[in-house]
């Protein structure tokens, strides 16, 4: 396989994945912006906001407000999603796009630990967390999560690529 083909083969799934993550994060900012614009955009904003409630508690005191309106997820979830974007951006510089190996699960557990301790100690009433701590623990977890999701996505892409190539060969043989 030539270098050019190897590069293009590996960059395509990465770009698809990266654009999907960017679109997801832009949605978080679009909701309060559409609310700010009001009119027909307010309906779009409301629909998206309601759907994000399936993923987040959306407590106003634990959420950022931009354009004078609440984001559709809390600060911790905002940190997770934008941290995931940062992790996705830096992934190829740290791991490369050729590797499909998923890191050991203990790394994911370690990434979850600060977030879990922060949330649990608040839940049981030992202390009150702050939005600064919530976004930091969320971003840390989100960044490291990208290093688990990206190789899994690349593995799925590989399997799909192989399947399509086999199907193309079968079709070509049946045409002859």
C-alpha cells in the first residue's frame, strides 16, 4: 500500500469522526444562540434543549449561560464534550492514525476517578462542588475518553471498509 493511499485511508475516518464531534459541540452553543435569536429559531432551540435532557440534569445553577441563555447541558457535561473534542484533535499527534489498539481500561478508570470523587462527595453532602472543578474533571475525562472511542471507531471503519471491498469484488465477478 502506498504512503499516499495509507494516509488517505486513515485520514478519512478521522475527519468523519472529528467533524461529527465538532458538530455535536456546536449544537451545545447553537441552542442558547437560537434562543437568543428567538422567533422560529426558538422552536429549534427548545426541541434540542429538551432532547439533551435525556443526557443531563440541566440544573441552571450548574450550567453555563451564553447569549443570556442556558446551555443544554451542565458544566460537567460541557467539559466532557469539549474535552472529548480536544482529545479527538490531539489523538493523531499522540497515538497516530494507524494504531487500532485500545488503551488499558485502568486508564479510563483513572480518568473517571476525579470526576467520580467530585460528584460523589457532593452527592453525600461532604462538600459543595464548584463549576470550575466540574469543568476541569469533565474535560479530563472527556479528553481521555477520546483515546478509547477513536481506535474503536477506526476498527469499525476497517471492518466496514473490508466488507465493502469484498462486496465490490463479488459484484464485479457476477458482472463478468
